[in-house]
C-alpha cells in the first residue's frame, strides 16, 4: 500500500468510525461491519442508506478503491419471525440499549406477513418487515421462527395477481375510525397515518411501503380533480414542521386518516383536511377490481 493509499485509508477509517457512532446513537447498534484491504472496502451493513454513505466516503476519500458491501436489509434471509397471540413490536433502537425514548418503527399482528431475520445482537433480532420497515425485536417478544416469504419490491406496491377489492380497503379504514393515534402502530394499540393505509390495503392483499414518504412514490400519480375512493392523498402539515402525512380517500369528498393532532383516526371532509394539510400528490394503487370508483 502506497503512502497516499495509507493516508486515504486512515481518513476513511476515521469517517467510518463517525458513521458507526451516529448509527449506534440512532439504532442502538451500528451493524456496520467492514474492513479495509489493499484494494478498498468490503463488509456488511444493515441498511441501504448506510451503504450509500460508505460508497460516498470511498468515492470522496479513496476514489481508486473498490467498495464491496452486502446490505442485509435487501438480501433474502433464511428465517423469519411470525407474531403469535399479540402484536410483535419492531423498534428503531435495540431494546437493550436504553435511551430516553424508544421509537416504534412498526408492529406486526398475528396473521400478518412475517419479518425477515437479518442479524442477532445481544439476544435481540434485527428484522425487515413487509413494507421495507427495518428495526429490532426484543428477545422477550412472542413469535415463532419460520420460513421466509417472497421479498417486497422496495418503494412499490405489491399487488395480488388477480387484483384487489377497493371496498375491502375502504371498509377496513372505516373500521379504524376512533382508534388512537400511535406512532408506528398498524392496528394493535393504535395506528399512525401510514399504518392505517398500510393496514387497509394489506387486508385486501396489497403490500404498500410502510412509511408515508415511500407511499408518496407508490402506484401512479393522478390529479386531485380525478380523486377517487381508495386513492392515497400524500400531504404535509401546514406550519413550520411540515411533517409528512398520508390519508385515504373515501370518495364523495371525504377522507379518513390517523391524525396526530386529534390523537385518533378521523373521517372528515377533504375541504377541512386541506385547511391543515398541503396536498403534495395523489397516488392510485394499480389492480383494483370489483367496486367501481
């Protein structure tokens, strides 16, 4: 290794250490296991974002080096976790790492598609749930191990071959009215905005991405003037924070959504909804059959 290569590798190692520290602060474990050799960087990371950050570092600090990374959350794992008699909670931070707050990434209910096992740390399980939600399951959770299922396509809706019934989606969302708003919830103790739409479509056999920003890119874009029942209304809160949000159209100028301000699932007029939210795009999931729009 030349002097220039040694200098580049030293800077790269320092940058990787900072990335690992930031990941551990956020997730409770870095899951960035890489090594430097004469030709560059190789190893494994948990998330696509971590791989992108490492490739940028290599490109900036050691352009001639190779970067060979296995991204755990995009591989086909050998085992999956199936929830049993209660919701299986998936946390952003590793449960045994503590911290002031633990943020729920998502939850799976009995009968939901399983979460694929990516890694084990401290007896806790790093998993990827349907909809590309990655997080940690505590060793105390109730689940069984089983075979994996077909992987979702990142950022896309996975639609049954024979289509899906819009009325099932609509009725599932209506049945959630009054349920409490719970960040990361999908129907156990409550739901968040994307958890409501995810649950409504999953009941009809459609697998959406799990968060509101990813749902903003799914399906096909339609004009607000063409809004129909079961279209996704992707929006942001009006005001300084402009938090991402998503609602489900019920048709006839009504929407249903999990509202963090009201702490529950609401049914309201689209006109009232738009006084508090700025609509960014309307997305239509393909493959609807049965009930006309």
